[in-house]
C-alpha cells in the first residue's frame, strides 16, 4: 500500500475500523427486523489479510466478515443482541479515535518538520 511507509499500518487500521463501524451500525439499526442476521468483521483477520500480497482493504474486510452467533436467539430469526452490538460499537469507536489521534500526531509532526520548526 502506498501509505505504508509514512503511516505504517495505522492508515489501514483506520479504514478497517471504519468499515467495522458501518457493519455494527447496520446491526443496531436492524435490531427489530425479522430474520436479520447480525454480522461482524474479525478485525485481526482482516488486518492480517491486508498484509498479504495484493490484499486490499475491501477484500480483506469482506473475507473477514462473519455472522454473529447469538447467545439467545430471537423467535423471529433476528440474531442481533443489542447490548452486544452496542458494546462492540463503543469499543470500536474508542479504537478508531485512538488510531485517528495517532495519525493526527504523525501528520502534525511531519507538518512541523516541513515548516522547519
């Protein structure tokens, strides 16, 4: 990937966390949809897949997407467990913000270096 040298794995991680946030948000939005099957992205597996030759972020995220196995299945076939989804969303949001803060710090450092400060 083109940004690997400058940002390391953090640019890829930010993109994967963003995609995972979308999947989790979709689960939460469909919590009352009959027959909806909750999904999640295995972040570690997706990150490893991007390190493979020719591994794109979208392909890695698709390959690492799994259906969530519910602890208490719903009678209507919906597998979304709202507390599980909200917890996963919050954890992912914190990790996203942490990665973003690291990248912002890196960009600020590079900007200062270019200005000669």
